C-alpha cells in the first residue's frame, strides 16, 4: 500500500531544491520544537557504546551525528545526493568521519546484509517514502535479534482543539518559504505529507504486523509528533 503517492523522482527533485535551506526552514516552521523532539527521541533509545546503527532517510545528518556521539559506528542512508553532501560537510566539521559512513540508497531496498545493525532509526523520513511498510520490513531484516527500530515522525493530534490549530498552522507555514526564496509548493508538499501520514496507532499496528514486539509509543506536543520504538 502506497503511503506517499507522489512519484519518488519528484520527491528526490524536491529535496534537491530544498536542501540549501532545509535546516533553517525546519527550525523556522517547527519554532525550534523539532530540536526538543530529537533530544527526547535520542534519550529513549537503549544504546551501547559498541552498537552499530543505521539512520534511514538521514537527510542533512542531524540524527546521524547525534547517534555517532553515542555508539561505535553509524551508517546514514539517504536517496538524495544534495542532502548527503550537506551531511558530509557537517560530519567533517565535527571530526566524526571515523564513526560515520554515508550511503546513497533506497530505504525500501537496503544494500545491507540481514542482521547487520543493533539499531535502526528514521527521523521525519518515513512519510516521504512511497511505501512505509516496505521500509519497516527492511528495517526488520537488517536488525540483529533484540535490536530496536525507532521512528520519530509527524503524527495526528487527538484533541480536536489542538487538531484544528495544527491543521491551520500547516496551511500557513509553506508560505514562510518566501522568506528564504524557496518554492512554496515544495513546502506545501511537506505540509501535506505531515497531515496525511498514518496516525500513531496505525503506525504501531504496522510495526506489530511486520514482526516488531514491545512497541512503545510516545506522543509529543499534543500528538503533533510521535516516537515509536519496536524490538526485533
């Protein structure tokens, strides 16, 4: 089942266009809250210094870098070369090259052997792949037994008042792209995928369906985002 019906090439082209201002716009449109969400996400992971982790849809590398500070080795994978270039620049600046490997690849068809990683993460990327279930299946395949798959993603607020404000805000923020001379339509796409992605309960069910156990869900900021962690 397609969870994102926009053609993959179109999504790739979009991220090439937004890459130069991606970090700035993320902080602007989230009012900085995404940084708090990322810290809460990282704090919930059960990581060991000897772990090897895979960060899917790693984008400009923020989550990859955060993981590299805690574990032995992190592989960051993304399908967009422009985003990976920015991630590489950040990693070099922080002198983390020995602990990070960047790979251009498809999250639905991972170029790794089964049982390769202790932990697989994906932050704000699952809603952009064509088929979220294929990505979940691949995460399960490459995890070692007992490994964890952790997702940080936009979600659907349950409180009706919060939901109304949330939807209204997503109608407005794409126009902020004009402030950095970016394409409003690109951010309308990002707004649309945020509003239309699976609910926290639906995503939990999909994880359970595909073999993950002890799936824990933590809703953030009234359900605007959510953390899911499942065990293989």
